């Protein structure tokens, strides 16, 4: 429906192929995978669906302009030349999110200020008035990306990062990014009918993502306003229809999501997140030490995100990870275990042979997500 356009969806390193598959399932056309992004084509109906429902995307954007510059002053001139009235009116507010990696701009916030001045000058020249900046709730959010001499400007269709699901009020220690959690479940090819246990669940992010995925609940169902609602061609009727069509479903009756954590305060925060997500009926939690857990009564998928060097001294990490491997071998026979860690040296102490290994990024840390079949 509507005019076909080119869009970009960004993601975390290592999840590009998952985002590609998710976009194809949504009906995207001419899908092309890149580094931490996927380019695709579609109409406004596809755009609305992607912004509302994608689970492995960080942002969805419509490219506006791409050009190269030779010196810092070129940025103002090139931005000034763009037809800003097509996307932004003098009575609207806007904000600019900038990502800058360029020797031309040692102060990374400076290019966004230059872009702001240029677009305001252009609109004021044409209308006699200029739009205002609103960093918190802008009508239009723009994305500026500069890598050395290459400049890319895009409209943010969502209006913020899609890792914000709206259910996590408690983060705990080093919480798992929601987009990464969604990606890990897909890398593990987890089936909602398969029991899932997280013995070091922290804020319960992985369990919540599992529950919401099983219910086919749109990832942005709690977002109050989307960036595309401020666009000149926004179609309210189409948007209402898309939201009505993308309703959540009942999860499988056999779904079992179990979380444990040794810290009572952390687990109380996790339970708060679970209540906000309306998943208390399916996500069960208990204060228990992983090393004291009894053997499970049935085969299940075990997910572990143990501490890295940041939370455990390096000299103790090897011993700690060796205990994890011993516990899995002793008490989790017949299960499939997945371990996420950025401590590669400690991972060698697990004492198990992995049957699959995926490189992923957990924030700035290059991590590995490994599968162990516990025969």
C-alpha cells in the first residue's frame, strides 16, 4: 500500500541475519544485509508494522541524504541545500541524534549543532520562521551519522531506540539489552513449547523477551508515540488498522519460563518487571543459588549469562566457570545449555565441547554465545 520507499533498520553486531529474516517475514522487499544494519523497501504499511513489531531492530529510519565532505565547513553548506520543508515545518519541533567518527570533528556534538543551524536557516529563509528544538518529545527526530568524510542523514521512524520495551523499570547489575535477548532466543532456535530456565536471571530480560515473543506481542506496544506520526504523509487510519491487526496471542499452554537468582533484592526487581509486562502467570522466579539447584525433572533449555571480568576478579573467573561446567555435566543431563560471555579465557574452563558458537556484541564487549549439548 502506498508509495514504495527505501528504509534502514539497525541492529547489534552479530544479529544482522536475524533482522534480515524478521524483515522478510514482515513482507519487506529487496532486503540487503550490511554491517549492523539491513536495507529494505516497502510502503507505509510495512514501515508501521516494522516500527511496531520488530524485536531484533534498534532503529528504523528513512534515509534523507548521503554525501561526502572535504572539510568541516562543507557540512553546513550541504545541509543548507537540502529541501527541509518536505519533512519539517516551522511550527514543528525536532531533535538530532548524532553518531560521529571523524577526524574532522574532534568534538562529536559539534556536527549536530551545525546541522541544526543549517536546517533552521533554510526553513527561516523560506517561511520567515524557524522550528524549535525539543530533545525529549520532538515532532521529528533526525539521525546524523558521520564516518570520516561520509555523511548520512535519516528520519527516525520510531522516535527512539527499540530496545526500550517499556517493561523494565529495574535493571540490576549489567542488564541484558532487550534486542540482544531477543536475538539470543532466535540464535538458540528456542521453541515456546520448550521449557526455558535462566538460573542467573537478574532483571529477567531474557525470560520477558521469551514470553512476549511467544505471545507475538509487538515489541513497541507500550510506546506512546512514534516518530512517523509527525511526518507530513502520516496516515492515521492505516496506523489504527495495523495496530488492530498486530494483537498478541495466547502463549502455548505448555510454556514454562523459570528464573532463579541468588540475590533477593535483584529478584524482587525482576518480579516488578514481570508484573509490568503482565507475564506473572508464565514467568516464575525463585531465590536460589545455581550451584544448589536440584536436577530438572525434564529436558529444558538452560540459558546462562554469568559475570564477566567487570563483576568477578580475573583470577577467580576460571574457577567460577569451571564450577558452572561441572554443575551442568552433573545435574543437567539431557538439557541444552547456552552460555553468553565476553570472558573467552574463562569460557575455556567450562570443560564442555560447544556444538555451536555465535559472535555477538553485549554493549561494547565482543562476546560469544555457545551451545552445549548435555548428553
